[in-house]
């Protein structure tokens, strides 16, 4: 009968023994069979040239299906869109390999860039022993790590503030000021205002209707100025600054239609507001890697101009720039790993168990696109402080 009832009693002797010895706990067979287990991460094969060419997205096998109440979605519009179209599991609970494959299939993100982002997220807010992470908030499908690894706080998921999710987002509030997880209309309206002012004209969609570098430069600078004034706890250190400007570059380089490399207001709205690919949208024609993104980010935050913002934080209402004289190789990479990943990972990465081998692999994935040669930054950040667990759901 088990196969038809899909139910099993998890206490072999329960029919014979008293309920004091073995309480009548029933769990579904599916739950037993699908319960996560520690899993060695195996990197997916690198894609062939044929797998990274211009392509219409979504294909017929990936229609939009809105998220259900229990599905995880968070502050990354791209991962949300990929989950809504089934390129990522619709639940929003994913493996590293799925992130690498899905970001290529949907947006043609370069393998090493996707591996870096996914690996950092796995170490910061996922469970590297089970190769599981949530693209939204805390989720019961993602087990906790042993307390000694990262304290008593639940792992949280991508939406949990700190380490990765941070200040000066474009369409999400700073955590200190409001909702840092969900799309905010008022911020998006500001974005539209800048497009209306600085956007390129299009014969098809009209004047000032295309997102360009000038839009991003002005909008991002305004977002920084606003949050510097409004958020007394503004934290904009090297890694957050880098990811914040890189995300602005993602908009120009990954959200644009691969056919003519232009980004219309309606395509932008489709991904941000509806978390769905726009009609007749094609992904870019070649993989977008960290070099492309970093150089675009530097155009959006251009050194030696009035728009240039340096890493720092608010102290007593004043923005204090960071002293980065001892940051080696790349300031963003250094800050990501040295200050944001718990120091316990250093020791763990030398172990031969599944957790140790996965942590080592993930740290290597993070280092790879930065080309620092043999130099590897060692995790040296705090574990999540006991009793101060921020909830992200
Ligand atoms: C590869 C795995 C990825 C990870 C781990 C990741 C992670 C994140 C995280 C943590 C945020 C929130 C940052 C914040 O506080 O604002 C974010 C935002 C963002 N992501 Fe992703 N992301 C990934 C892929 C992508 C891709 C492929 C794209 C573009 C196609 C993208 C575009 C964006 C944009 C534009 C934002 C900024 C949203 C805003 O500021 O309102 N991401 N991502």
C-alpha cells in the first residue's frame, strides 16, 4: 500500500512498541526520498560556442508561470525571471550548477562570472554542504549549517541583508529604511525619470525611450546621494560598491536585446516589474564576462569626474571613505572574501569531507575571474552574531 498511499511510518517497530518508545510520526515517502543529503559539487561542463550564441529567450519549453506562495523570490530581478520561466527550479531553491547553466541559457552570462556570483552566494547565504541555496528568503528546504561554521542564525538566502544584499540598490530600499527585497515603484519611477531625461531616441519606441550609459551614470549617482543623506547606517564598502555598479552594468549588457543591443523601457519593465522576459527578446550574442562588466561599471562610476563614488560608510551622518591600502589584487574581491565570508571557512576548506571540498571549490570559483595568479584571499569575516539573526522572509 505504500506506493499508493505514498506514506511510511518512520519507526520500524511502531506497531509493536508503545507510543512512549516511538511516537506515531508519519512522514510522506516523497519527503524521505527527497530529503537533501550532503552533496559533492560537480562543476557543469563549460559551454560550447554553439551554446552561447544569439538566441530567442524564452524558448517554447520555458513559458512564464507566476510564483506560488511558497516559491522563493528576492532582490535579483534576473534570477527571479529565470525561476518564473523554469530555467531555474520554480521553487527558487537551487544548486550552483543550475545557476551557472540558467544564467547562460537566459542571459548569456559568462561561465566564470556566474560561477563566482553563485559560489559567493552559496558560501554567504546558502548551504555549501548540501549545495542548496534560496534565491529569496529563508527556506525549510535549505538545511542549517553546523553552529560552529556560521553561528546560530539561519542561512537566510539571497534576500538576507549583509554580505551580498546591500545598500544603494536601484529598485529596492536600503534595509535600514524599508523593503530591501521587493520591487519598489517609487524607486523605479526615479529610474524612468532619468530615462526620460537622458535616454536615447528610437524610431520604434519614441524619444528618450532607450536606456543608455548616461541614464545609468546619472541614476546611480542620484541613488548614492539620496541614500547617503537618508541612511545613517549606509554601508558601501568595496565589495558592495562593486556589486552595486556591476548590477547597473548588468542592466546595460544583459537586459539589452541581443538583436540590436538596445534596451527599451518596456523590456526593462518586463524584467523588473513582471519578472518575465519581454516579447521578441533575444539574449546577447556572446558571453558577458567580468571584464566587460567591470569596464562598463567603471564607465557608470567614472574616476576623476564629479560622479565618482569611492567605497566607504556613513559615520555620524558623514560619508567616510575606506582606507584600502592593504587590500591586495582587486579591492572588491578582497573585501568580498576577507571581510564578508566567515573566518571558519579557511580551516574548513582544508578538510577532506564534503563540506571542506565544496568550500575549497567555491573559494576557487570566486578567485578565478579576478586573475590574481597564485594569490588567494582567505575568509576572515565574523560568523553571524548569535541572537541578532536578521530575518529575510
Ligand atoms: C549568477 C548569479 C547571480 C547572483 C548570485 C545574483 C545575486 C544578486 C543579489 C544578491 C542582488 C541584490 C543586490 C542588492 O542588494 O541590490 C542582485 C541584484 C541584481 N541582479 Fe543579480 N545575481 C545573479 C545573476 C544576475 C544576472 C544574470 C543578472 C542580469 C542578467 C543580474 C542582475 C541583477 C540586477 C540588475 C540587480 C539589481 C537590482 C536592483 O538594484 O534593484 N543578476 N543580484
